[in-house]
């Protein structure tokens, strides 16, 4: 399990805010400015998959963190288990600076439950297909290119259970990649097992992809981190293209939520201040300028995805644990077969 903890600690810190987030979401500058303003210590733990996010965020009854960055589907799991608390949006005034579509919180699936709001949108991206222009003569039109025998040992795929099952279901033409029946599940599982022969490595972090691209002949990359990976690769001099496949691309919307235990530890106001801080123009702008990710304050979406009718927003899946179990077996090389 890969965890990274970032901490910038003033000598006179009187409290600690514990943040669970994704790579690149929180810069050292954002930490330092928040610590200086609130005279606190900020500890940021990063995760690299939804499976890891759930494991860390739900451990010890969700008491290990105060504020969490998670997508709308994972948010529902946290709400179901009462691991996150309803928000007082009025205490996060920078939400008024967000684009109108992100201010309509009740209209965004997964953010509300029984009249309560549980998270504030922060960033989003499509999980399209990245290709190496030097090895791929024409831009691929389908995710099925990842299975093309010409690219054996030249594909980078993401080490994540639910997303892998869902994008593979899309590649097979299933209309609902999030709710697979038994027959569809078997087809997807066999397809993922077959993918192993083409995959050079199942990566976890966006920076890892840059290193692998430099050191190997990588033809195709499943872009789980979307525009963040495009930014990092191009900054490293990679000659790449990016496409939304004909069968569609999954899209995630990551949000900030406050852990339920935060209300009892006295850190609720600090957690609200953190979310507000992350929605300042400087911090959100830094996310876009340094990481390439869209923010919710201005239109920064990649031209390849802007206005596309092929974007498939994440939804809850039929059985999270089943997908996780079989994915772990695939990764171990056990070649599992469902009954």
C-alpha cells in the first residue's frame, strides 16, 4: 500500500487537520498558507485508488481523518456508513464563486441525501485514452486498442478494481457498465484477464506513468487521472495525443467531504475553512496550472472532452466487494473464473 504524508508544521501549531486526498490535489503552498492563517498543522495522506481510499477512510470507524477528497460514487458509500457529516454550506462562502452548474448541489447525483448536502465539488476529469504519437500511427478510436496484439507489452493500465471493470464493460458495448449481470461479469472478467498479456504495468500514481513512459516503449495509456496525466507527460516532453473513445469514457467528479468524527473532535470549523481555502482562486487555479486538472471556479475543461456526448459519469456499481475480490485475483495472476 502506498501512502504519502505531506506536513508543514509551524512551531506553535495548536491543532492538526488530517486530510485524505489524491496525488497533486494539495500543494505545499496551499498547506503553508492555510497553516499560517489558522495556526495549525496540516497532515495530508494521499491514496492512489478508490479501494485504498475506502480502506483508509473507513478504518477505525472513520476517525483517522477530518476532511476527505472523494468522487461522488465513493461518497455514497461513506454516507451509507455514516462516515461523513452533512455540511453547512453557508460556512463555506467560496462556494458562491463556483460555476453555476457546481452550485446546484442537489442536482448533482450523490451529493445530497434526505435534504442534506454531504460534499462540495472540487475537480473532475474524463478517463480517456492517451497514445504515443511515435508508436501509434493514427489516433485510436476505441478503447479496444488496448487489446491489440501489436501493442503487446506496450500498454499501461490502471490498478483499480471498479474503474477497470467499468471501462472494460464499455469496450464490450454494454450500455450500463456499472450494473453487470452474471453473464456480463464473466465476459468482463475474461476480457481483463486477456488484457494482462498486453500490459507492461498496472500503474497507481500519475507520476509513475511519466517514469514508465521515459524508460519503455509505451504505446497506449488508460488515463485514469485524465488531464493530470496529460499535463505531466507533456511537461516531460512526451509526444502524446488524447482521445475520447467511440464507446465513451468514464468521468469522475471529486469533492471535499467532512468526516463524521470531526464534529466531535472540534475540528469541524477548521475542516470547513479547509474546503473554503481549496476553493480560493489561487489554490484552485494552482490545481489547473500545475496539475492540468479542471477546477470548479472557471471553465478549464480539456478541448478533447468539452461538449462531448460520449462522457459517462461514474455511478455506483452492482457489487463493489465482488469487483475488488476478482481484481485482486487478476493482479495476483490467479486467472480467476467466476462460478
